[in-house]
């Protein structure tokens, strides 16, 4: 838990940035449903519960990602006032694909809460988590046309590196952040 000042609502708030537990099903389903028509492209994709038979299977998968996956990763959620605001998927190390396109952190904010500084909080807390894993320099990426994400990365100290052109012709911008 951490305190921060919410300049949009002029209040100090206590937020949580944590893993989900089996007890968070109602909280999570409200978050997932808030994505509405964007559910199929929810970010990070690790939070797409439609891939699983039950919430328990979803939680089990999130736990397995930290122990059994080729690239170990942790999915964390920003919770404010009993509501999940957004989440991040933090990759403990990089493989070739992540070095070119995905980076150490993928993050997203529910559509109805965007533009309020939450993405910066999520990225900042994700960087702290990476630091606890002894990662000293984080690679963060975004699509070239995602101006909001670019601003979030730059606000967190991102220094642009070489961009990569994807197979679909789109451009992935890459940034490094010292942590």
C-alpha cells in the first residue's frame, strides 16, 4: 500500500498495488466488465479472463507465470477505494521478442479511468517491483501511435532507443528507464 495525492479529485488516497487472490473475483469481474467492447484487447493480455474456465483457473495461471513460464512474469493490480483501476504484467527478464517489442512491462488502465495519471502510477510501481528483482534498467515499449503511453514512459524517465518495425508494418517505440 502507498499514499499518493490524487490531483484530479483533490484528495490523498491509499492505494494498493498487488497480486490478486481468489477472494478478488467480484472486484476483478467489475474491472474486466468495465473494458466493455475493448475486452478482447485488454492490456495486459494476461488479464483476459475469457481464456479460462473459472476465476480459480485464472488465478492459478497468474501464479504459474511466476514459477513455470520461460519468461517469468508477475501481474499486479492498482486498486483505489475498492476498485481495480488498472494492471501491469512485469516480465522478470527479456527474451528476443520482448527485447524488440514487448519490454519489461505491459500496463493498462480501465477505459473509464484513463487520463487521470493512473498509468504513470502503475508504471512507477512496476519499476519498483522490477528493482526488487535486481533489474537495473527497464525496457518499456509502446506503439508509435500511442501518444498517451509515450507520455507516461517519458514522465517516468524513459529515454528513447531504436524503434522496431513489426511484421504488420506498425512501429514499436522502445525506451529505457534506469531504476
